[in-house]
């Protein structure tokens, strides 16, 4: 074989290799274009879904919770340590003063501070009376009735409220049981530090991270997917309502007489007995200071109706043996405490709002059967109205 022939073979081989290389590069570019096209289509689909949810279901975009925000609403504390406008200790002439006691349901988890029932009640009363009206929402997340009573005796009674309104939740019944042998203490109210300011680049970086996280929390699609996945898991039986620790039965179900194989049968009854003693102590404390005590139970969403709409977590109702509304009403009747049944107000408000809006009003924070939304707080405030005296002189001993 000649040198020229070898050179010809070499040239042909190099050309073939080059051709195969160009083909591989072309195929790679084609796949890259296809992937880029698919990614663009997916992004457009996600963007369209987000925009659609922002229009038809904007409630999914207000789900961010941390120490600064609740459902994307600011959480700030005044100089006296509670949420909402600070009320001076000295009362104005003829002023009607309301003190709201409770846990997160009254504190306003999931709503803006002005939407909480104590402040909505204040606005309602002020609109229908010539008297100055003030309201202090000194509820705190995770607070027990015993600790709230202690806080009233040691501190809040100095503000001379005319009416003390306690909205009892199922969680508070559980706390009554869990803390039955503990001495009450002042709830950990938050007092802002006037010296606390952001300084340095690290604080700025942390602030930027917080802002980005809050912005993500305003997106509807991630929360929509998360909530509906949980709904599916409840209905599929993967998630359930079992109380994991019978010694510490956190949640609202103990107040409803939840039955569970490893949960002592009489525990719910005993929890209500402890709560009754705590209510008696609160009644004595308010009566001794000339204030009127009003008590109500904060229903769970599944208490409103038997519909799937209100039982979106597929709670087995046959395992509930106590009607907490009736139980608290009976306790208040025995103690001579004014009791407000807010269930009719919630149902009536829902019926009216549903007719006005053309869709069923939730009355509760999205996918939450404990915490009320703006409409739910408004209904509670409406139910409280007839039990608050607006005429005549102030009731409290100055």
C-alpha cells in the first residue's frame, strides 16, 4: 500500500469521525432545545396556574407564619406586651373598657390585629354608643385559662375593665388537664425592646432572607399543592387524628371527648372539671373587682355542620362523645356566669355571606379547624354585643 493510499484512508477516517462528532453535537443541541422548550412550557403553565389562583383563590397566598407574621399579617406588640393598640391605665370619664382573654383563637392567629373579635367588638359598640369604648386583647398563643386568670389578678385588673370576656377553646381544655398540678403564672407577654435595631451587614443579609421567604409565602401555588396533598392524605387514611401522647393531649379533640384505645376514658371528663374550677376562680376574681364576666366557647370548624366542606380533614365524628358548647354552657350556668353561644352567630353569618358572595364562606383560616378568619371573628363579636352593657356608668370599681 502506497503512502498516498494510506493518506487517503486517514483522510476518509478523519472525515467520518468529524461527521459523527457533528452529528452528536447536533443531537445534543437538539435535546437541549427540546429540554429548554419543555422547561419554558412548564414555567408558563406554573405561571398561569399561579395567576389563576391569585384571581380565584387568593387566600392560598397568605400562608406565611413566623414570629413576625401570621398568615402574612404583621405581629407586633405594644409597650404593654399585648397585640393591638395600647390602652392607658387611667380610664376616661364614662369609658366602657373590655378585656379579651383567650389563646391563639382570640390573639388572632391567621388574621390582622384589627380583625380580632375584641377590636371588632369595640368598633361595633363605639358605633352605637356615645360613650368612649376601649378594648384590650391580652390573649396569647398557647395560654391556659389558669395563667390568664393569674395575669388578670396580678396585672390586667389594674386597668379596671368593665367587662372581661373569655373565649375558651378546645386547646385550653387540654392545657387545663396538662397543667392541673402546676402553679399558675403570668403568661409570657412580649415587651418590645426599643433598643433593638438592625446593625451590620449580617443583619441586612438576614433581613433580605426574611423578605425573600415572606415573598415566597405570598405565592398561591405552593400552598395550594401542599394543602390539597394533605387533604388527600387525610381522606386516604395516611394521616389521622390520633393523639400521639395521651399524657400531653395537645389539641382540641380532648374537649370533644375523643375516644382512643390508649387514652384513659375519664380523662376528658376530668379535664372539663379542672376547667370548671379555673372558671370559678376567674369568676371570683372578676366579681371582687366589680367587672362582669362573659364566657363563650370557640367552636371548631367541624362543629358548624356535617358537610365535607367543614370536615376537610375527614374527622371520624363517631369518636367524639362531648358537645363542648353544651358542656361549657352547663358549667357557666352552675357558676352563674353569663354564657354566649357563638355557634348560631357563626352559622347565621355564613348563610348571609354565602348568599351575598355566591360561594360558601369558610369562617375559618384556610385548612385550619381552630382559628377563625375575619368573618368568624366578626360573628363572635356580633354574638358578644348583647352581653356588653353600653348604657349608664362604668361597671368596674375604679
